[in-house]
C-alpha cells in the first residue's frame, strides 16, 4: 500500500480512454482509483452523478484477479453489467432469478479467469456456497456500492449488509472499498466500522453540482408552474417528482392532455408497465417521466435537462439525490422545487403511520428541507453546508436567490420585530400555525378561548395572507432568528433573534415570488 505515483496510474488512464472513451478522471476519481489499485481499503463519498462506478470499474481492469461488486438492487446491477458488456468488458451478475444452467456458465467463466467484474446482492455473496467458491478463485477487491445500507444511521438500512463485515476475515488479501452518496460523518464512521475497513483512506468529494440551477417556488397553481418549466425545455428530457402515486397519475394525465409527451412511474404500476415506461424515457420515446421517488435509483441517463419537484422531498439528502439526476453529463440543467407548507404536514402524516422508531429524526430532516425551501440563502451554499462542506462563492449565478429572482420585502427588520414580538407574547407555548393565526387576526375558536385576541400583537399582520406570514416565520427559522423547540415544535427566539428584536443584525424576508413562475 501507499500512495501511487503518476506512472502507476498510467494504466488507469489507458483503460479510461480505451474502454470508456473519456479523456480525464474527475478530481476525486483519480485518487479513488489509485487507492483501489494500491489495495488500500477506502471509503469514497461522492454525490449522485459524481461518478462512483468508474472508481472501481477502472481498477477492476487494471488489477489482476476478479473484482466483486456488492449492490442492493438487481436492476442497478443489470444496468451496469449491460453497460460494461456493451463496452467490451467481461462482467457478470449472479442472482436468484437465473437458471442453474446460467449460474453454471457464469461459474465456468469465473474459473477460467475471463470475468473481470462480478455483481452480487449481499445475501447471495454471503451464502456459504458462494463464499467458498470465491475463496477458490483470485479476488482482487470488493466494491460495496450504496454502502450506507450497512448503517443504522443511514436512510436506507439493509440488515443483509451487516454480514459484509466477514469479508475482511474470509478474504484477508482482498481490499474492501465502500462507496456512498451519504455524507454524514456518523454514517461514514459507521460504514468503516461495520465493514471492518483497515485504516481506510476516506475521500469525500464536493457536494456542489455547479451545472445545476436551483429554483424553489411557493406553490401557486402547481400545474401551471410545472408546465412553465417544461415549456422552457421543449423536446428535452426531464423528471417530475410527486410525493404520492395519486399525484403522479393526476399530473401525468394533465400533462398528457396538455400535449406534453409524458408517462407515469410508481410502485403501484405492474412491473411490465413500469419497465416499459422507464425504457421509453431512457430511449427518448417520451420526454417527461412523472414519478414517485421509486424512480431513478441506478438509472444512468446523463442528459436529463430538468428535474421538477411537484412537492417537497422528505429530506435534503433525498432532494440532493433526486435533483442530482439532472445534468449528469455536466451540462447546464435546471432543478425546480414547488413547495407548500402542507408538504411538511403530508410527510408528518406519512411518518406517523409508518415505522415510528425514528420519527423525531425523520421530522428533523423534513424541517431542514422546509427551511431550505423557504430560506433566502444561496441554494448551492445551503445544500453544500448542510452536508458539512464549505462553499465560498459569493454569487453562484445558478439559483433563484443569487439570480435576484426573489422578491424581498422593504423593511425586513421592522417586519421581523412584529413577528418576533408575537412569538414572545405567546410565551413559547405555540407552533408556527398558531402563531400565524394570532398575527393575522384569525377568529379561530381555540385562539379566542385562550384570549389571545387580546394580545397587542393580535392581527398585527392582518393585511397579509396567512401563507405569506407563514413563509416569513419559516424564513426567520431558516436564518436562525426563531427555532422550533421540543416535541411539538413550539416557537422560541434564538439569541440572534433577541438581538434582532433590538434591531441588531440584518435579515432578508421575501414575498411569494410569482415572477419566475408566471
Ligand atoms: P454515481 O454512481 O456516483 O451516481 P455514475 O458512476 O453513474 O455516478 O456516473 C455518473 C455519470 O458520469 C455517468 O454517465 C458516467 O458515465 C459519467 N462519468 C463518470 N466519470 C466520468 C469521467 N471521468 N468523464 C466523463 N464522464 C464521466
């Protein structure tokens, strides 16, 4: 082990050019490739579309022996094997849908040393039969794709990944390399621990996607907003993500009748239809796919020019992944998110009915996402800093905030003072919705019974729409002047909020912006 010099990476360059026809590695790829070639355990964190596959596919062709790739989804493996085969690389996958005959053929090809990359799901790899078979052939390394699945802290824990810790014992000469798009340090440490990586090299790529332009619009005639975006990308490929299946069906139907070439995709459709719709999109027989999050995992379509979220995703991780499917070819692409306060409630309801064991963490993720939407900070900066990375560009020129598309209010400090005073009058016992009712002078019965119509701040913002005031409260939260506290998310002033009440500090508040969506 040790660092690899330029001359050692020459074969890697040769393979990159000959097999893939690419001229250069991306910044982190070269380092990641060197570690695999040097047989040093590693953990590589790159965002979706960052180019993780090449980090193990190239070394597999440079090193002696066969590389084993562990991946959670059959469709994902199949796509990769097909793509490799099309490039003339001997790759194979083993799964439970194959006949004994197929499995025997693959085994023979492995024994003869022909296969360079073998793809398997963890449960197959970990069967004793497979393990002892693999012990009898030269293995160069193991690549663990979607490695966050090994961690309880990740968003997609899969118990079968846990067993992968025995790889280091059973194959002491093979290096193990983990790949994930999940950046949290806790997950990262857990992956290294669970997989028993030996002093792994940890490489974390930039989470910024400079070629993506982000826009976050408060919902206001959603279908019209969606069509506006699509109209600017006529004839180009794009994805519209909806939260529910029903919304997928409705949106797809509405787009279709508006003459937009589109198809739906969600887990409620039968396999054949899903497969056919996906194929139609990949082969550009249809421009737009309207989908739930079920769509996209492992789909390598590099020329997606826009991704529209017709509702707010449940976390910034999800948003990063889904929006990240745009512009994988590195060319400009647009990501538009249409959100409303109701989205937070929708997620809350979904999560209350689901596995409640990490309800609080899950809701924290939802709130972070909501804060991002209503926030007025550069979207690139906000996303990247959520993943713990620095972003030192003053004006990204690629988001609604930096492009000056937000409609800012004239005297934000005075407006903020009104809202903050209202929160103080409610003595930290109420959440966003109630505070907004009080400020806008709602005749809500509960509010009247509590005598809150007698507060000096009651109706202080009665000239404004409740949805606008709510947005301002959320903007004050996202700029850290207000905080949601405790189980019920009651509002309280932060120390900087106390300062702002005394007119110390600056703040930005915006009006719902219809300029970019009309
Ligand atoms: P990830 O698995 O990290 O989401 P992929 O490995 O699927 O990303 O790569 C994303 C896209 O970038 C693919 O279309 C791939 O062909 C392309 N790509 C990866 N590395 C390079 C490179 N060095 N030069 C040009 N294109 C690349």
